[in-house]
């Protein structure tokens, strides 16, 4: 075994991970390789037991079963056709206003977020359904793509969110409390996006023209019935999952099972369910969940070695020594999270950062749920800040070539929405009840 000071181990391990990620290797492989490469020289044969205990403890956590169930629910809803129905119904009501289609896009993204919770599905669906409608009616390409990217990204924050299901066990926080803590800032983000769209549309009428009345010539009664018909099933699904958690009827894993069953029922009701759909959704669920489990296992192995070698204490001391006390340390953590979002996707940030920063929270005197949700809101920016910007690439990849959408169009479009996220973070700092009120109202 090699004797290395904790400071040296911290520097070497973090540098190795950063270089490995910049080299383009998958996060799981980089973390696993770093755990073994540094763990064996430092701990010798004991590293095997250390890694096994950490990884096995995560894999046998009952809450983690909710990950494949929520992924299945989201993917099945993606195939059910609920997005198209929602967009068509809201389009008739709001399309006549300037910026109405962009507002509809964010509203549909918000409703989808409470049903799907998978960013890839949300952003892709909105790109395919909402983007052509806006661009072909004269909307600014930057405003249209920004609304699609920002609205779709809400799916990873507003519950049921796979990110929160993963975050909870890693930080030893109730996933149910995280779910309801995320509602406030999630809906606040949605409202801020809509406000920005409305204000910009009023100031620059040419960027978001109203839809001609002839295209919306549907009787009031028919519009109302269509809207209610399309809104009620998702609302029932949302309540069936989140309601049972809030009222203490079922735990998160059982609620995820209810949601998966309800998603299948909804697909059957919309006549979109086939054996081929079930097969495709099941296989994709296994692929996505398997990749999550692999990354989580390797991340736990890495942090086990890192913390065991004293790296966690070094990071804790450095952050606590930041000028400005607790708020200075909080600002540093938020800044580091934001900067990592330029280079690493949210999976890597959560799996690397959460085990390291979580032990620091009690020393800073912050509410653990509030702190966790602040990190998750911050991660919204990671989806829209190049070069590692999943939402930008998803919009560019899914957009019809005939629309003429370019990457600079999308980047210009998402910048104001990133600003809305910063404002939301500031509001949650000034008014922490935005996050903490609902979790405190939960029935134990």
C-alpha cells in the first residue's frame, strides 16, 4: 500500500476524473477505473470489500426500484399520444394570442413533466409536435427552440423525476419530500418562462404572431370538451402517483408501480397499446435503467475510495473555509455545479457531487431538502449550457431539416431561459418556503 496525504489523493482523483471525462469516456467507466486505480494502491486488497459494501448497499436500496418503474411510465406515456392531444387542445385556446403557441409549448412541457420525468422523451416530443407549428407560423426560431428546450427540461425537475429518485438515496433524503420540494420551483420556473414569452411577444410582436382566427374556428363547447377530455386522464395519473405519496398511503416505489400500470391503461384507452409497443418500451426501460445502475454503482465505488482516503474531509474543509460563512460556501457549491454543467451531464454531476457535498450541509446549517432542490434547479442550466447541453442537441437532432434550425438559433433561444433559472434560484434563496412548504405539509 502507498502512503499518500488526503490532499494529494483529493487532487489526483479529481484530476483523473476530470481528464477522463474530457477525453470522452463514459462517466461510469471513468469513475470505476479511478476507484480501482487509486483504491488498490491505497487500501490494498481491502478495496474490494470497500467497493462491494458501497455498491451493494445502493443496489439493494428498495427506493431504487422506482427508477425503472418511472422510466417505464414515462416511455409508455410517450407512446400513448397524450402529448399531441394536449397540444391540439391548448392550441385552440391560446393560439390566438401573441406568443400563444410558445406558451402552449411550455404548458404542455409542464404537464408532461408531471407525467413523464424523462428529459429525452419530453424535449423530443415537443420538438416534433410544437416546433414545426411555431416556425411555420412565423415565430422566431430562437424563441421557438428556446421554449421547446426549456419546457422539455422541466421533465427532470417536476415530479415524478428520475433525477430526484436517484438523488434521494445518495443523500439519505426522503424521495417523497424531494418530490414535493421540487413542485414549487418547478412551477415557478414554468411561470417565469411563460412570463418571459408574453413580455417579449408584446415588445417584439414580429417574433410570435398570433394564429389566424380561421385556423381556430372551433365552437366554444367543443373546445371545452376537448380540453377537459385531454386534461383529466393525465391529472388522474399525476394524482395516482403523487397523491398517494403526499397523503402517506404508499411509498415512492409502490406509487411508481401504480404509475406504470396507469400509463399502460392510458395507452390502452387511447388505442396506442400493442405488444410491439410493450416490447419496445420494456427493452428501452431495461437499457436506460441498466445504464443508470451502472453509473450509480461506479459512482458509489469512486466516492467510497475518495471519502475513505480522506478526500471528503479535504473538500469539506476547503468549502467551509470560504469567505462569507455558510452563504459563501453555498455560493461556491452552486458555482461549481454550474461550471460542471458545461462539461458533464447531470448524471455525472449528481453521482460525483452529491456524496461529497451532502455531509457538508449540516455544518452549513441548511435544510437538507432545500439544499438538494437548489442543486437540482441549478442542474436545469446544465441541459442548456454548451458544450454539454443535452436539450440543445436533442432539439437540433429531432427538428425537421426543412425548418432550417441551426445550433446558433437554439443557443440564442435558451440563453434567456437560463436567466430565468438564475432568477428562480434567487427567489428560492429569498423565500425558502417555495421549496420547504409542501414537504412540511406531507402526511408522515
